C-alpha cells in the first residue's frame, strides 16, 4: 500500500499559501488521479499526496517509461533516441562552455543507462554517475563500462571535487529536494557549475494541454517548477542563476505524448504545431521553453 505525503506547505519555499490548481492522471502506469497544487509565493507546484520514497517504486514499473529503458520500439521511442544523440552533443557543449573547461570532473545525478555520462567520459571527463535503478546501473556498466553508484552514496562523496554537477530531468523526481541541493553546494569546487534541466509548466505547450500535459507526469514528478520558483529555490542554497537554455526538442516530444493523453490517439500535425508555437515563444523568451536548463554557479563565500 502506497504511503502518501499530504503537504500543507510548499515543499520548495515553505509557504502556506498553497492551493489545488488542477488534477492530472498517471497516464503511464496506474491511471490514478493526483492533484497538482500551486504555491502563491514562489509559484512552484507540487504533486499533492505524492507517494513517499519507499512507495514510489511501483509507479515506475512500466515498459513505456522511456527514460529508464533503451527500447527502440515505436515511432516516438525511435524519434526520442534519434534526438537524444543530438542533444547529448548539445549538453556536452553546454557543460564545456559554462564550466570553461574542455575536460574536468563531473557528477551526473540520475544517470539512467549512462548515455550522457558516457558522452562526457569519451570527451575526457572524469565522470561519477548516480542512479537508483539497479537494472539501469547494470546496463550502463555492460554497455559503456561505466561504474554508476546508488544515490545513497551522494552523501559519502568527497567534498569540493566536481567542476560540474548535472541533473537532466531528475530534480523533479527527488524526494529530498533541499538535502540534495545543499549537498551539491558542498560537492562543487569553488566556481563550479550546477546544470538542472526540468519541465516548465509556464511554457506554451503546458498551458495549451492543461492537465493532459505529459510533463506533469504524476506522481513520478513530485514538483513542477517555474523559472521564478527554481531561481528562488536555488538562491536559498547559495546558487546564482547564470543562464537559461530552452530544450527545443522537448516541446515536440511532450506535445506528441500530450496529444495521445488528450485524444487517446496520436495527432502528429497537432503536436508539431503546438511544439513549434511553444518554441517560437521560447525563442522570444528563454523562460518559456517547454523544458529548460538552468545554469547556476556556486556563490563565492
Ligand atoms: Zn513556494
């Protein structure tokens, strides 16, 4: 039986000005309905009644949960993998640009099957990967020879050893939000960079699809960040926002899934149109990306 966490305060900023904003369905595993609550102070949202850390596992038990598998069946999955290869290169360039280093030391939190960790290792980076899923860790070792470690070891790693810490669509899954962010502060070298990619519910595609927006992905996504809320949260942990980058392909991918959830079938044209409009808005204002990458630096003390 899942243990649910009922919150009366915002898990990001602690404010009591929280209220239900919409109800969303778990489309991939249980088809349960969850309420998404909004914080009036920091504007971040959260999944009300989120399963606790010991219960959440059952909500990941699905073959279609693409982030955790390397399956290439189906059009969306094939496209996903094609795009992923392109975005891996973009992520590498972003890390190199903002760290100012061609190679260095990197911690990838939520490494999955290790594709990004592998890309960085091949570029000469010394990579530590953290991944909770046993199967994903085994796959990463078999496929790339990567040694990934379970998340519990985050708190045993030596401090001030990383130039860069990356979380690609991971922070929204982490129960110990504040503990993790505080830990990153200690693990980074002075001047180190923290890159956090998360979905953005203030994007055009999120507004358009409302409770069918695929990136709400309840209850696996415990939090739903706005650019304002993310900056406030990170600032509390002494991180300074340096830059924001939209993720151009996420708008299409999320719109395609959202069309399925909304209509019960795929609508490629509709998804492409919505994805394009979302990107147009993000082109004019980077804070409007369907998903965004926040680049923070560690505030000098
Ligand atoms: Zn808040």
